[in-house]
C-alpha cells in the first residue's frame, strides 16, 4: 500500500491544511512526500523539518515552504466548490492509485470518491476519433459497466468523452489536467456536469489551475494508476494515448488495444501496441479475460513494518553523506546499488537521498533510479 502508516493521513481541517501545504512546497514530489511521511508523525512536523533537511543535503538557499495564506485560499475554494480532499493513506483514497510508488499525495474530488473502485478500467484514445471508433468505445464502456467495472478516462474530446458517456449509468471517473473546477474542453460542459452528478471528477492540481500541455502526461499517469488495465481504442503512434499505455506498463497494469486498419493513422498506435504484446480487444469478453489473469500489486514491499527504513533522523554523518553522494553521477543508478556499494542500511541511504532531494541536488527517474542534478 502506501509507503507510510495510514494513520498519518489527516483527520481534521488543520491536518488537511498542513498536508496540502507540504504537498505544495518546493521540491516536494510524490516520492519525497511519502518519504517524509514515513519519518514524521504528521505533515506539520515534516514542514518544520524541511529547512534542516535541505541544509544537510547541501542546499544553496533556504527551501521555499508553501505560503499558508495561499494554501488556505486553495482549501477555501475547494470547500466552496464542494470538493473533497482525498489524502494518500486515507480510506477514501483510490486503492489502486495508492499502490504506486509515486502516488499523488492528494487528489481533489467532485462527486462520489467511491466511484474510483479497484475494479476500474481506463479507456483512452484519439481526440479526432472515427465514428466507428466512437461507437465501439461507447459500447465497450457500457458493457464494462454492466460487468461491474468503473470506467476512467481524461474527459478529452473523442474517445475519452465516448468512454464516459457509455459508462455514465454504471460509474465513470474523469481525471483532469487542470483543477477539478477548470473544465477543458468547454464542449464537454454538459458531460462534466453529468459525471459530477453520477460519478467522480479528480485532479491533483490546485483549484482554479488551468491545465497546460505539460500537465497532460501527469494526468495520464493518474488515469492508468487508477485502473487495473488500460484500453487504447484509437491512437496514433505518437500520441498521449501511448504515453498512458507506457505509464500503465511501468505501473504493472495490463495494456490492451483495439486493432484498426493499417491505412488509418489513428490506429497506428494501437496496432503497434498489439505487435509489442498488448492484449487485442475485439469486445468486452477479451477485456474480462485479460483482467481475470492479473492483479494490481504494490511497487514495493510493506515498508511500514520494516524498522531498517526508520533510520534516526540524526544518524547520517558527513562521511556517510559524502560516500553516498560520491556514488551518484549524472546517470541514474538503482537505489539498491547505492545500498550495496555504500554498505549503509536502506534507511540511511533513503534519508541521505531525501536530504539531497530537498536540497535540489537529486533527480529521481521513472523506475526508481536516482542521479545528481549536476556535478
């Protein structure tokens, strides 16, 4: 599950504000957030520790902690919009997403958070989808809903919208690149309202935030993370749909694709995925058969019960910091290799990496590799 005890999740407004402030602070990505919450009893305690940790990592300036007034404004906007905070580790946080190594520390939710059940399947595809592709997608989503699955997608034009429409009666989750109150595209306004009423709208972004091009891959990783498997209905060889499929593979999810004509570029990505081993989807029966043989598993073992990861916060001395830092370079290295080469415990190496990260000196790569941001 999560990399820290679920009891750390906030239970009152003060705790949620501290959680939000930590998540919005400089250099606090999902992995860093989880590492902090593994070591501190609360988000408030972690916030207090940030300057000292960054200094030990060699920060050239004081780390910028999120302004309380800005965080309070975001929280108030969420409450005014009727949004709910889903904090990682809390019972209402989507279970599949919580199993990821880099799960978002929090999501804002409009609608019913319970819609994002473990039996969720993602459907993504082309914005300029064909009429046949849209019909197939809507039918597939309806059939998946009838079989007991929630359908997740990104509320874009084309395949995404068709997937949501097909699953409206049985449960659908829309993940936005902007804030949950920042609809895009405007053509889907009516669909947005229906999903809010009958399903759930999720985003890790602040309220009022307008999504940009660089935000869509982040949105895509949440769609795949929520899901047991991802279906690409139509998609070109270089498209956001294939980015979602890549995330799904990295997250241990099943990747499925609907075949299409080799003469239609909108099917080029799907055909490529099938050539490379994705499950071919002709209808709901193929999806159900594929899902019957897979389970969503945590990316790491149950660290909560492993005391070796709970290294004392003052246990790392300068000599050990220097030794671990010297083993790092500009090319990513697995953390396990750092532990083996340094001879230090996993907890101490993780602590030193946390300090370097907060100092702005560490780069974390997909798959768990780490490297120095500069020599």
